[in-house]
């Protein structure tokens, strides 16, 4: 199947985390259509496993949702930054632990219908405490989850974040 | 942990699928901060299982990603529409099948860092062909996936869409 030819493109907003543009495209059958596109840089998400086999998650208030969410650590890859370095940096900033070992286990778009964001998924093991680098411990709470508790937390929608569910499930499948 | 007090809110864009607003908030410690928020209505995503146990997926070009993606059927809940009706409607429109049985199996935010979208996850079974209602068969290709092929398709990032991975994994966990 062919792609869509861009007839015109209008930048609506250039921001800190996202840009918004509206493209007018021509569908394969020639019909014109409008595509609202949120531009968002690549991100990493990481399933951190401690020496006891617990998964480390972060609890933080998310203004878009109006509530606190329990998520795996994640964040943007900075311009020019190596993806694996981004994993190590986010681990230090959000959890206060540095992983000796990181391994890429997958990747996915978060919202391909309207957003360019791709998340690179990693697991992090052999964690060493590194509290001095923790960025923002006032607004992020670190929570250790036993692996046997994960199923219930997902089915009850206590863990209700797509990247966290996709990441945890990918990790659990590797263990099976 | 307290939420964030909204000091001011500015609507940047009101569109067809999304709106964009920028809020100035006060963090719990009193620091001002900017939050870019993409407003997106609730959605459904559905794992359709045919009588042979295959999962039905749709392949379509996604302009935001510049490529075709393999996804589980999904779409917006229309204003005033019952969520289960939205599942049945999207199934008819995207796959040409009507499910006799739909069951809610979870839910999640797609990108809680900046977007309000919540996806309600269902499985659909007892599928009956209903080709006449198929909306847009020119741009959506229906693909049957055998369950034993799913692991490889996810680990190779051939299936690289967060809602599809979260949905398929949730379904596979129910089978285990």
C-alpha cells in the first residue's frame, strides 16, 4: 500500500516537549484528508529488576490524567545522546539506582494514530544505589513491586499505562 | 502527594481528533511549571479472536509514523456512545466482523506524560462476517495472526504499537 502524499503542512505550535502540525495529505485514492500530528522525540522506557527480583516502578502525579500513576521509569532521549546512555541517566534520575547491565528488549509507538513518539524498551539489572544523582525525589516516589503482584495490579488497572503494561509483559514473557 | 494547582490555561488548538492546551501549574512545592496537554477522547481497543483461535489485526498506513503498522482494531468512543457499542462498531468498520461476545479485560493511558487519552481494552469472540458495514477496506488490510506467531512478531518489533502489545499480552496471559 502506498503512503500519503503531503500537499501542505502547517506548524501550529512548537513547545518544550511536543510540537503540533497539521498536514493536508492525499490518500492513495486521491482524496484529500487532514492529519493532526503531535511531534515527540524518541523515548526510552526501562523495566528495572533489583537483586531480589522486584520490579522498581515510579509513582508520580500526571497532570494530563489528573491523578498519580504507577509507571516504569521512562523519559526522552536527549539530542545526540546514545539510547543506552539515556536509559542509565533516567534510571539515576528517577530511581537513584545505576544499572550495571541494560538490555534492549523491544520497542513501540505510544499513539501511532497521531503521535511520532517511539519508545525503546530495556531491562536494567545489577542495580547499584546512586542516591546523589536522584533528580526529583520530592515528586517521584519509588515503589518496589514483587513479580507475583504484577498480574493483579494490571488487571485491576492500578497499573494503567500502556508502556508499563507492554514493558512488564515483555519482561514476564522472557522469564516464562 | 498533592496534585498541581492550575494557575492559567491557554487553548492553542481545537481540532478534529485532538486539542492542545498549555497549562501553567504550581507544583506541590510552589514552583511554577508548564504542562503541554494533548486532549484526546476515550478510545477502545479490541483483541478479536476468530473461531480458529487466530487474532485479527489491521494493517494500515499511519502518517505520524511514515509507515504501515500492524495493530489491533481501535478507535474513538463517540459522544454519548456506550463503550461496548463502540467496540462493536469499530469491529464492523475495521474488520467486517460482528462479535457476538465482547468482554472488557483492562484499560490504560496511551501517553500519560502529555495526553489525556484512555483506552478501554476488550476481547471479541464469536465473530460473524458482516462485510457490508466495512468502512474503508481500501486503506485497511485485515490480517489473521496465529497465536504461536505473536511472540516473534512482538520481539522483532513487527508489531510495534503499545496498545497492541499491551492488548495481546493481556489476552495471552488470560490463556496461560
